[in-house]
C-alpha cells in the first residue's frame, strides 16, 4: 500500500531566521505508516493552494501564539511571540483543506488555530485570564515526555472511540487555550479545570486536534501513538 504523503507545517526561529522541525512530528507520522514532508513557510497563495492539492493530509504543528486580532481582540501584554507569516499561511491552507475535505490533525497551536479559523476565541494567557478553583498548570518544565495532568474524555466522542478510555494523562506545554469553542467543533476532552483539550469537526472527513503534545511521548505511550495511527489511516486513499 502506498504511504500517504503528509504535509507538516514548519516551525520558525526568529533569532536564526530559519525553519526547523521537532523530530517527533516526523517520526510519529513515519512510524504510523505515513511519509512526512516539512512544508515551506510561505504566504504565496498560489504555492499554498498547490501544496493543498498535492498532499493526502496535513499536520498543523505547535509553536507561536496566534495573533489575537484574528479573533477580534487586541494583543495583550501577556501574549507571546507571534509569527505573522505562519498565521497567514495556515489560514489559507486550512480553508483550502476544508474545501478539499482532506484530513487535518492539529497539535497544541493546531487546536487553537482550528478553533479561531472556525469562529472561536482563545485565552491569550491562561494563568492570568482563566479563573477556576481547579486550575491546572498547563505549562510544564522539561522533560516533555512525562505526563503532568489528566484529561477526561467524553464517551460519545471520536477520541473515546479511538482510545476506549474515559481519561488519560498527558503532557502540557502551552499558555494559550480555547476560551469560546467554535460552534463548528465538538469537544472531545477537557482538563480538570474544564479547559477544552481536544475537539473535532464532525462535518469533515477528519479534522481533529489535541492541546497536548503526542510527538514527545508517542514512543512510550500507546494512547499518543494511536493518535498518529488514526490520522494516517484517515489519509490513506
């Protein structure tokens, strides 16, 4: 069987003016049976639309904060580094992926991007903006391959059908998160402080995203590897 070709959204280092990639994104796809390719960082719409046509599926990676102006807010003092070129590229690509009904997996920023693109909003900074007595620490220190908090999985969700578990423990490396969920997304899991940790888009063949980072621990946690396997299966022609 031909391995599905997966476009992986690039990471960007401002200080070095360079693209880079975490090996776990690539190896997770490869180990699950896909062929990963890191995409260029470009705002050329013709190139982006061409890429959308050529690949079988797309992995929207973690990284920079999404510009709050994309969901109708001003940039706050707690907001982190913003990469305008990523915002532009990923908006164009995501919209085209939806039009083509191609599979898309989002991780961390990927979940936040999907939500914003579909009309939802974000906490610009969870520690200062989200008030909850059960607040979870969402930004851990390394090593990132260890789990630091629990997420509860909704029984009528695709994630439950995938993992057959009511809860799992995950790593956590983010300071932004979903504030108002898009009406086009359905929640699949939440942390103990009720922050949404996973969601999917039922109208599409496969648009699914998680807030945690399976690329760091899929080799030691079967639940995380299953996320890659399920995604690659959806990309097979």
